[in-house]
C-alpha cells in the first residue's frame, strides 16, 4: 500500500514539473544592472541580454572615455554621484511574462590562510 502511495505521489510530482529541455530553452545569458543616482535620488534596474545594451546604459550614466570590458565577476563603480552595479546572470521569463534572473555561482576568490608558525629570530 505504501508503495502505491509513493508511486502515485512521484507520478503527480513529475507531471507538474517542467521538462529539462523547456527550462534550458527558456533561459539565456544576460546582465543585471542596478544604478543608484544620488543626484536626483532614483534607482534604475535593468535586465538585458546583449552587450550592446550594457554599453549604451553605461554610456548614458557615465560621460567618460572608458569602456566597460568583459564582465567575468560582478562589478561596482561608485563615483560620488552614481553607484553602478553589473553582474552576469541567467535570464528567464517568469510566470507573469516579464524577465527575471538568477545569479551565477562564482568560485570563492579568497582562500583561507593557513596558520603559519611564528618566526623566532
């Protein structure tokens, strides 16, 4: 009897889960950009999928000759007037039809230092 319940629950749970192909087809690589503008106290959030869109947003907020290079890890730029944050994410469509994202998992940059024996002179 318990086996029948387990089989019934497993069949029902698999029927409501989306297939792996459907999940992989609906996700794509993109960028999450968050800008805090302290001059007029506004916040701007962007979820874009192309590097050209990222460069146009960066050029809109910063008047400089610098360009935004490859984004391998999250980047924060603060110049006193604006706080600019950009990160690579996985973009997908949520249930309401809008875009949503999941952060990528980056390996830990900082390694724990092992305790060294003190030097005696």
